[in-house]
C-alpha cells in the first residue's frame, strides 16, 4: 500500500467513524423538534429509532463476516451508501412510517462501520 493510499484509507475511516456516531445520535436530539412540529409524543418518536438502534448491534457481526469474505473496502462503500440512503429517507419523511424505514436503513448502514472500518 502506498503512502497516499494509506492516508486516504485513514481519512475515509475517520470520516466514516464520525458519520456513524453523528447520524446514530442525531435523531435523539431531533426528536425534540419533531415532537413539536408533528404533534407526536416524545416516547412514540423515540420508539421509531428502536429498530435502527437494534440493527446497529445485530448487523455488526454480519458486516464483519461479509468483509472477511468479500472486501473491507467494498463494505465501507456499502456503509457510506446505506447510511446516506437511510439519512436521506429519514430527512424527507413526512410520516412516522417513512421515518421508521429511514432510521432502520440508517441503523443497518451504521452497523457496518465498527467491525469493518476499525479493521480497515
């Protein structure tokens, strides 16, 4: 691996780690505004993140297994794509079902980072 390639890997890994933690925690803050805008109780909005949070934990072993058999770099690409798609779906959601789907996709994407990105 060349020096440039190594620096790029570290850079993308750093960006991925930052992105994973920001997007997985951001919703817990945004709920405060959604509660007022959507007129939905706080506890119901928090429940929408339950599947996404669960998928972060449940998807991690599968992500590590896939990275070992396929490719760390390609799994990192999947991480960025899935996390981005989930964030876009969640940001454009106009109802709780769409938000739930977006958060679930975001959680599944975020599950990839730690087993793959830390070893990359």
